[in-house]
């Protein structure tokens, strides 16, 4: 079946969210240059990284920070800047 492309007349005005909760459908992690790494020995599970992550990319399981959702993490480094124990570092991502 041929895909029908939208013309400029059919595209909604910028900033509109037409269906709530659709961000999980869009993989945006490929945009990053740097990638966060967790040192589990230093992590005290304060969840500061989780609270401040703009992409909701911090993975929490059974009240412990276990890693990152690299499909959606854009490598902004916010988690590094708020970590009180310096358990998170940023590394240049090798593709």
C-alpha cells in the first residue's frame, strides 16, 4: 500500500501534541554525542537523576537506580550535574 505523505496544509501548527503519551514511540537516543555511565558502588539511590532527567531516561527497579534508557537519553548530562555522589559520568559515545 502506498504511503500518503502530508502536505504542509495538513501538518498541525508546531508545538501541538495530537496524541498524549506517544513519546515512547520515538527513539531519540541517537542524537547524543556523550553517554552517561553509572558506578553502582557510588550510587545511594537518591533519585535526583530521575527527578531532573528531561527525557525520563533513568531506569528504576525495586527502588534502585539500575541504569539508563539509552533509546531516549539525549546525553544532556543533567543527571551528572545533580548526582551528589558523582556516581554518574559522561563518556564520549563510540558509534
